[in-house]
C-alpha cells in the first residue's frame, strides 16, 4: 500500500485531497501545523472532525515560535468591525515553504516518500510560495 503525508488544515482544499487519496487506497498520515494562527484551536477541531473516519488522526506540530511577533492578521486576530483588513495583511512569510520542508523531514523520518496538500486558486494573501510556478519549481 502506498503511504503519503498530507498537509491538513481542515479546509476545503486539503480535505478534498484527503478524500481523493483515501479513494485511491493511499494510507495517509495527516500533518497539522500550529504556526501561531489565531484560530488554531478551531482549525485543529475541524481537521479532526472532517477527515475521513477510517483515516488515522492527524499529527500536530507546533512551529508557532517562528512567526512570533508577526503582524499578519492570520496571527494577530483583527476586529473586523473596526479594522480595515486587506489581502496583504494576511501574508505569513514563506509559511507554505516551511510546511513543505517540515513535512518532507517528517516523511523521510517515518519512511514516507510523498507529501500532498491542496490549494484553492484564490491566493488572496498573495503568498509567493502558494503559486503553481513556485510549487512546480521545487522539483527542478
């Protein structure tokens, strides 16, 4: 049976990939990162609720110290009644690249050779490490 790591957030993108991998018979090791996001406990709860029932429960890793002090509104919760939040305010420097590097290290540690995630094609926060060009360039 094929094994794979899945970067899992509980969102639509990674959840869709989880169900697709399960349908293909892949044994998935879901990995969840606490990067200091203000909604971490909500995300953790959702990822545990929404993944396929037969899938193993996600492993949770705390990497929040890396982004300590970040001005990102993904880290520092905004008061949406008072604060004027723009897409650039959501930027977390190289968050996805860090996730992939950590997941690849975890994968090699446990003898898994594939790492998956999913992206919704919206990119409101304009992360350069969430673009198809960036991701496709990783294998070069």
